[in-house]
C-alpha cells in the first residue's frame, strides 16, 4: 500500500472515531430539561378560569436556545393532555381570535423558566369532576419530555339567586 492510501485510511478512521465521540456526548436519548406542572387552586367552580404553571429546568451541561410562544394566554410550545374521570380526552376549545407572539430564550445549565397557561382556553371543562393534566415538549434532536400529572377538581357552579 502506498503512503497516500495509508494516510487516507488513517484520516478516515480517525474522523469516524471522533464522530462517534461527538455522538456519545450529544446523546439524543437523554433529556436536557425537566417539566414540572403546578396549579393553584386545585379546586375550581364550573366555568372558572383554570391556570396551570409549567416550569422548565435545564438539567444538562449545555446552554439551550428555545422558542417560547404565548397566544391568548396559552404557552404554545407544549402539548397538553387533559382527561376526565373516565380517562376520556377532554374536548378542545376552538379559539375565535388568536393574539400573541413567539420569543427566543436562552436557558443556561441549572436555570429554570416558567410559563402560565389558561388551560380552559384550550380544553373544555364542561362538567363537574376530576380532570388530570399533563404537558410535554419535544425539541429537535431530543427525546419527548413529559411533566408530572396534576389533578384539578371542577365543582358544580353555585345556584343562582333566582334558583334559590
């Protein structure tokens, strides 16, 4: 074999080995952030606003550049799952007029950012009962990250003065 061919093989093998080290460092199966979901109050009357709070925390050693959107009081960068007591998906609300914006943000290692969402602007809480809520987010090159599950209790609306 000529020196040229040996050098070419060496460069090819060296670059392949270097590429495998890079892919090990940026493993797409390991989440780079966590999502924590909270709500207060956890009991509301039928027809009331239900606000949830989503906290994203960077658990990686990388600085993350993310897009955050807010349209009609809803953080749009998340997927929402709302289920009633029977486990059925709650019906979605059809928005009449969308107003909002997107912004780019940087999340340094160990830092957190929060987003509020009026979840009743996205899903119908149309009967009393317990509803479970979970949010998730998928970023390119990263696994789907899911939050904890919270329960909201929707109480019957109090009777109007005319009904008493």
